[in-house]
C-alpha cells in the first residue's frame, strides 16, 4: 500500500474515533436534558464523520492511482 493511502486510512480512523466520542457526549447530554450541548456534540461528530469520509475517498483514489492504471 502506498504511504499516501496509508496516511489517509489513519486519518480516517482518527476522525471516526473523534466522531464516536462526540456521539457519546451528545447522547449523555441529551439524556440529561442538556439539548444545546447535545446538539453541539452531534454537530461536531458530523463534521468529524464528513472529514473521515474525505480521507477514505482520498485513500481510495491513492489506491487507484497506484494500482488502477495499467
């Protein structure tokens, strides 16, 4: 695997981890009736999820660049 693809996979993993943490915080605040805090964490989680998707797409493109052209 190319170094470029590997780095994108690692970044995607990091953002998924951050998203999961923020979803947990959102759930905790929602259960506690703190809906503004819950919304903040949910919004932040969504941003991390989108960023993770971007890195996943970049990793796929790096794979294609390395292996898809003949």
